[in-house]
C-alpha cells in the first residue's frame, strides 16, 4: 500500500503531499503595509488547498508584485515558494526549480514566514527529485525552525513530510510527533491527515491491526473537521483496512454505501478504488467472475480519473491482474 495523507496511489499521494494544507494564521505580520499581502496569501492558500492550482498561482503572482514593490522580501519569498509548488503539483520540475531559486534569493532565517515557506517548498522539490536523505534533512531543519518560532502548522507539515521521506524506522516516530505538534498547536486541520499517515505507515509495515486503529482515529477527525470528500475517503480507508485484516464482512459493510456517495460527489477515483476492494474480496473467495466484474469497473473508473497519467505503474498492474484472472476464469 502506498501513502500518504489519504491512502492513495503514488501519483495522487505526491499531489496531496505537495499540496498539503497551507495555514498561515500563526505567522505574524512582520512589516507595516503587509496586511494586503497577508490577505492575498491567505486567499491564494485557500485556492491552493482546494486544488485550484492555476488560480492560486495567479494570486501568488499578485503577492509577488506587491511584495517586490514594497520591498517585502519575506512576502516575495513566500509567493515564489508557493508558485514553485503549483508547478511541482504538475511535475513541471524546471520551472519549479527556477521559482524556488527566486524564493531562495529573498528568503532569510530572520524572517520566519518566508524562510519556513521556502524550506517547505525546497524539501518537496528534493523529494520529487528522489533525494530522500536531502529532503529529510531539509524537513528536519524546517521542523526545528518552526517549533522554535512557534509556527505550529508548519512544524506539523514538516513532521508529516519526514514521515514520508524518512527511513522506515523513523516514520512512525515522526508520524506521532506530528500528531502531538498538531494537538499542541490546536491545528485541527492536520489531525485527520496525520493519523492517515500513521495508519499508512503501519500498513506498509504489515501491521494491519494497528493500521485499522489509526484509520478509525483519522476518520474521527475527518468527520469533525473535513468535508464530504475527506469523509468519503476516510470511510473507504476503514473498509480497506478491514479487508486487510481478513474481516470481509465488516469491509463490505463500510464499502457498500460508497458507490452512491462517489457518484453524488463525482469521485470517479474512489468509485474505482471501491470496486477494486470488492474485486479483491471476491477474488479471496474464489469468485473469479464477480472479481472480474468489479475489477473491470475499477479499471473504467480509474482510467476516467486519469490514473494512467498520475500512476501509470499502478494502472498497468491493474490491467495485468485483470488479464491474469481472465485466464484463470477461462475467458
């Protein structure tokens, strides 16, 4: 199972980790005349968190113009760092590197809002370039810096990323550390995602009982603080975890209502993932024809959701699984 944040495919996990929540409420306004810049940053962050990346980029560009005109180097660094992240989401590495370099030109350790934003973008670029040790070192630097400056949201973000980029033996430690930081800073928006991360780490380690407990905890917070899509994914994760624990009855109980909910939300990916779970359940029972039906539906939905582009290997594996079952079923 691949992670993070919401138990997703590799490609979408990359997307969600690159677009993790940007909460800047705990970052002080550092210069006179930056109120408009801060307001624009908040507006852009809201768009970014809603996955409106191009629209958020336009607003970050406005922030950069205003910051440049007023000599606000910290605001300029924040804007350039986030513009870099909007390009990282789409895998446009060269322009992301260019914008990150611009952020680095004005970011300074004595200006917490700009420096912390720069470190977060730099670590994500290093991660996308598969420099995991370097990325982990950057996120640890960010965590220490943010805790020292009481930037709780960004400290949680750093811990969240270390739980992805760090070595397996550190991932549970940092997952728990991020949860503790979120609780300390009352950063409720992060509690669901951080428990999801921890659950996915347990799952990767084959500790399915612990994974189920953590997914159930994540669900509590997603239902308290998340939207309908967060809740849908949380319920899917619980059903998925019950299947991994061999309890197919509970798995079906959690998964069966999701197809209609997916249709109402236009959530093609999770309709596909739900059918994939049903396919695995039927396959475990030896019902090859039923398994084929659900896996075929999964392929259609996941293809419609763009899986061949954001997770080509996962999509190829699904096609191969379908062909293998067809052979066994004599079709």
